[in-house]
């Protein structure tokens, strides 16, 4: 009530009267910042902070409490709260804190985005190496079995230990679809097809890896144990 939150770029997404209600709001709204009292009925602030620490939320928790609650504040910091404000809350102090939290949230968001981008790049790089290895394997008639097993493990490819076939799926007459539905972006098309094939094969084997045959045109491959010939 002491701030015009919208003026400073913030939105109140929920108001809880106890820790139990707060848990529900966090799960539903995924807030960026939580202001919590310490003394509340049913589930107090410390119990709520304990729950919050164990949850998947990335929210920054700020504890509000009175002068006589030092032991509570100490316990709160052990639960990794962002800050601790004494009541009655000073408007200037709160604004200063919100400005700092905004900077931290932006930096953390950028960091998470960069991490995701790096993970995607690593995954795509590994996937291309796997495709290249499988494609080369198909064109090589004489290979040492032990070498194949070692190289597959290095590339995180699960080659069946028993006898197996390499099954090929070839897509026909898809150029018009690539042009119309994927704006001629073959990368997006291959990504979509790989996922569709993987989901289809998951009915039989959830661990099935799908590879693209770089020697062919719109061809995908997967390993199939010989005992599962019925799938072909």
C-alpha cells in the first residue's frame, strides 16, 4: 500500500494471509520477488521459506519483521533470503531494494538464457557428430568391433549389445512441405522429423535414438535389436 507498484514497473500477482496460501500462489504465479512476514498463522514465514528453498522457484525472498525478531532474522538468512526489512517498512529503503533486485533478476535471466543457448549448441554439436559417425559407419565395410563400441560410447550412442539391424526411414516428396511449412528451413524440418520419429518409436522403446543419414536425402536411422524384427 505504500508504493504505486505499477509506476515502478512491478505487478502484485498475489496476496497471501499465511504460508499455505503463499505456497499456492508461488506454484500458480511463479513470482520474481516475495515479501513475507515471519509471524503468520498455520504456516509461519520460516516454514514457508523452508518450503520455498526446496521448491523449483527462483523467486527472491525478502523478510519483513519487527525489531525484536533477531533469532527469526538469523534463521531466515540461513534459508538464503535476499534481504531483511524492519517494519514499518521505509518507502525509500524498499525502492532501493527493488531497484537492486531488478538488476539481479535481469542478470540472472540473461545468465540462464546464455546457459540454455550453450546447452543447445553443445547438444546440436554432439548430435551432428553422432550423425556424421553413423553416416560414416554405413559407408565402411570393414571395421573393428571394439573400435565401434569405444567410439559409440564417446559419442554417447547406445549401441545394442546383442545382434542388431540399422533401420532406415526415407521421406519421399517432402520438398514442397519444406518450402511451404518450414519456409525452406531444412534445419527446422529435420529437427521436427527427428522428434516425430523418436516419439513414434518410443511406443516400442523409450530409449530409441534417432540419427540422420548424411549420405542420403531426407533419411533417418535407428538401431533395432534383431529380436525385434516384428517392428519393421
